[in-house]
C-alpha cells in the first residue's frame, strides 16, 4: 500500500494541461537542469521529502552533462 491511498483524486484540483500542444518525450537539457536546481533546493530546506529530493537530484546529476 502506498502513501497516497488516502487521497481522493476527484477532490484534487490539477493544473490545467493544454492537450493540443505536443510535448517532447524527454526533458530538454535546460529543463533537466531546472529540475535539478529545484530538487536541490527542496533537499536543502529539509522537511518530509528532503531525502527523496536529495536522492533524485543525485540521480539526475549523474545522468546529465554539467551546466558549465
């Protein structure tokens, strides 16, 4: 059982999605670097998802070229 079993998906307001806009199947390098920065900030702030954010940031950092 996952930690989300208590959520009622019909009660959640999801962000609107433009269905007529084509999306790339993978993140661009810029998007990957932006995601990496966000994950690193979440990890640095601490909190209930800090450990997961830290682990994901390390995985992403190992898979993409550096921004420099």
